[in-house]
């Protein structure tokens, strides 16, 4: 399947979009920081009255300051397990699993991480691991590097331990439970807006950049990959419907402009 340019997204379809769901790493950010173009686009979307929810594999602890400071409606962290939002200047946090379940899972998660590090001595835990409450992450491209064979081996070990495991643009993530980015998106729309995502999914666009976005690309009729998704194109089980002309936060800004222009709010 060849990528379809964002410019081919029909204006009448873009005009019907009334909300945005997005990944964070290498979709809103560049070199680990919110890209200026993405930040400006978030402000423009808010000014136009379009809600924006970020859904990420990053940990709750890492997400906290951004949930408070970015012009977004909420962040769903740890691949659908934790939701965070600004509630009148104070951080509000909610969980998809109860405290007893999270506590019971912690021992298994630690054991799985230890096995990966034992069988792959070249692997390291992600530097944001201290902020993780419901999952584990192996660094493959943020501060350390793992080749494709090592990434595949880490995935196999985590799955052998009974974990759900995916690969983002920077980490191999593993967790226990049926939640994922899609269930997290459904949850946050019910929690924050009282709305059913599946009933109005044609009015939302999802923006992402890597293989852990594949389920979102499959479910959303309007989905866009930022240009750096080319790195993962051959590995994607499901592709985005369109691809932005630019990478990372600039690509997200391209998507925001496409939506706002079609709505007459550019």
C-alpha cells in the first residue's frame, strides 16, 4: 500500500471533523519536546472549539506537567491505563484498573522486565520508568538503541510472560490487561465529554506515527500519519488513510491546518 497524501483528504470530510485524537512522541514532539508548530496548532484548535485528546505510551508521571500546561483536554497515558487532565488548575488522575489489580500486576511486570534485561543484556529500561504505574518500557530509540532483531526478541519475551506488548517510535511497552490506545480513547471521551466515540467516530481524526498506532488507524475512517511514519510503514498491520507532508509536530500542524481550513477557521 502506497501512502496517500494529506492533500487528498476531501474538504467536505475535513469540514465534518469536530475533535482530534493524537499520539505524543514524534507526533506532537521533536527531540522529546513539544514542537513549536504543534503547540501553536493546539492553541488554534482550542480557540476554534475543537477538543484534543492525547493518547500515549508515556508514563503517568511524565505526562502530569503536560496535562496541566498544554492546551489539550486530557492525556491518556500508559497505552490506555491512566487518564490525566487539568481540573481548574489542579491535576486530576483516573485509572482504568482498580488499585488492587494494579498492585497485583506490579510483581509480574517487574519479573518480565528483569527477564528482558537478563536475556538481552544490551537492553535498558526507559529513562522515564520511575513514572510508570501500570506498564514497563524498554528503550529502543530514545536514549539507547536496539536493532530490529532485539526489538522483536523483547516483544516475544514480554508476550511470553503474558503481557500485551507494542512498539512505539522510542520504546517497547508491555502491560497486563485488555486496555490499549483505542479503549483509552473511548474511555476518555465518555469520562470528559459524556460521548460515545464509536457513535461519532466519523467526526474525529487520529494522528500518529508508529506501529502502536495501528489499531487506531484501523478503527478511524479519518486517520493521518505524520511523515516520519515512513520508518514503520512496512511493519504496520494497518496504515493511516493519509500521510502529512511534514514530520513530527510540523506534520501535526499540517493536519490541524487541513481541518481548520475546511471549517473556515484557518
